[in-house]
C-alpha cells in the first residue's frame, strides 16, 4: 500500500484527524497547571461582564473579543481551569478542518497535510490548552485566509464580505492580526481593483480605527515593555522555535532544527514542483507569510513599534503551515512529500509526549505548590514567592492577602520555580535554608517543577517583609498571608 494512500480518501482522513486532534487536546487538558498569564485571564473573567470590560485596559494588552466569548462560555461550562481551557480546546479542534480548507485551495492532499500538521504541531497543541486568546486568533486567521483565497478565486460580494468579517474578528481578538490583513488586503486591491475591494478593506480598517484608542491605552502603561529587554535577533529565533516545538521542550534545539529543516525541504519541494494554478496559490500564501513576519520585524528594527514576540506573531504559523503542506501534498511530490510530512509529524508528536511526561518543561506548577503547602497553623502561615505569585496561587488556594510591612506568623514557606532558559535545560529552583530570627528550618520539598523551603516558630513571631524579600533574593517578591 502506498505511504500516502490515506490521502486518497479525504473525508475519512479529515474526520480521523479531527477525532485524533480532539482526543489529544481534551484528554490531556488538566495535565498541566494554570500559570501566571492564564490566571490573569481567569481573574478578569470572574468579574461581571461590565467589570471585566472596564478592567481590560489595566489587566491585558489584547482586544476584548476573546474575553467576552470565554465569559459567556464559562457561564455554561464552569469558571474553573477546565471550564476556561475547554473553550480553547474546542477552538483548537475546529481549527483543524479550517486549516484543511486553507490547504484544499491548493490541492486536496495539501489540505490533509495542513490538517495533520495542525493536529500534532506542539505550538497549536499548547495554545489549544491555554486560557488565552492565541488559539482563537489562529482560528480566525485561518478562516480569514480561507475566505481570502475564495475571494481571489470568485470575487463576489459575499466572499469579500465574509473575508472582511473574519479579518475583523481576528483583529478584535489580537492586534497582530493586522499583519496578516495588510498583505491580504494589498493583494485583493491589486487583483480586483479598488472598486470591488475598497468596501471590505475599509470595513476592516474601520474596526482597527475603533480599536486604536484601546490599543494606545493598553500600551501606555508599559505592560509590554519587557519585550524590548531581549534582542530582536533572539526574539526572532524564539518565534521560529515556538512555531516549531512550542514554548519549552526537551532537546528543543535539536527537535526544532529537524522540524525547520524538514519544513524548509517541503517548501522547496512545493516551489520547484508546483505549476499553474497550484503555483499561483502557493505564491499568494507565501506573500502573506513573509509579510506577516517581516512587517512587524521591520517596525521593531526601526524602533517605530517594537512589540515583536513569538506569541504575538503566532498567527503567521497559519500561512507558513499551508506553505509546508503545499510542498508535502503537491501533485508531483512523489515519495519525498509523504516522507517529509511523516518526519515532521513524528517529531512533533514525540515533543508533545515528552512535554506531558516531563514536568520541568510544562507550565509553571502552581497547582503542585498549592497542594504541597501544609495546612496553616493556629498562628497563621506566610508564603513568600516571586512577583505576581498571588495570581496563580489564588486560583487553587482562594483569595490571598499581601503583607507590606511586617507580619506575625508561626510558619513561613518560601516557594520557587525552575528558571527557564532558552535552548537549555531549566535551572533547578532555589530556596533559602537559613532561618529568619526566631524560626527554625523545617526542611525542603523538591521536585523538578518546584521547591518549598519551610520554617517554623514555637509561637507567632513578627518578621519584616523586607527581610523576607531579601531571603527570597527578589526585591519584588510577594509575601502572602495564607489562612485556611
């Protein structure tokens, strides 16, 4: 039986891919802990609808659509970690057939390869299990690409209106959707002329103009200033790695390099062996892919707008994946296409399995820390953690009160997470073992995902917050009062 015989039954193959994608996403939805950014989403969405919208500027740096949709979703499916993440898992599953449709515009086999890449890509898997807006952005970006391809092939009012609507939804989900809209709009205006394309393009521009005051207000408070602290070259490399193997993975440099090389081989194969309609469709998608990455990179390089980050440009994975799928599924690909595709999928699936089996490469394990903390004694308990530790801990422990001057307690817990390092294994978590005055060291709990160092006193003892922060080694460490 030929290696790509399954590609000859597209409906059956697509259904199998959707079921596999759904099983992979939903079955492992609770393997990893809620981390800091997810806890920010959950805390925001726990407010009333009006309260959520009024606090969006202070809490987030994204438009409101995702938060509005997940607010409604959690009313039906619960506001716990699984309730929030199930929305992203559903969105990630729906993305699979949409990616098929995007590749199908080139060829049926390219469509199936696009769907297969979506099922096992570690980044798509990761964002399908995160209570953040990125998965929804990818879905809308993929849908907009499909409708844009349709509008180029059959430029009627309906196709153009649907493309404008989906582009607007993508922009209402994340500001970086504009970098896919720009090349798509430019090609539409160039091919169809202003008479046909001006109205749908103008409608999306109107949505962008309406969002501009919110975007400026969110940028003004410096929430994204941390991005510029890292060199642009390293951020670009990180974005490539993210699209290949996700945020963190064992042997991520080796795995990422292999996937990138195989993907590059597929793109080269597609470019050499496509012709006619296939070549034209590949060329159009290539323009969208290059501009969606290159434009924000150029803006950052000249210092005009520097918010280039792997997560922000994740929607560029959509046209890039379609380019790879086109090479894998081109009519004249021969055996090379299926072999390259099988290699990419095998490595990607191995990365996902390794992450699920290796806690050190998973999201920060605040759930494990919360479970490992002992019950608070009669004199109370103080937990000392990194800045913003109260947000993810509150998801598992309930509301926490932060101490600002001094606190009286019988027990102190210093908690720490591994130190993430790009392209290298995480450094093990470090916690103090020297007791503050009046306390004795009660021991340390260590795992690959966290460490907890405990100190106790025979009676409630006053200790300064400044001293505790110094012991933690972080000036902005949070000192939290825990009573349960």
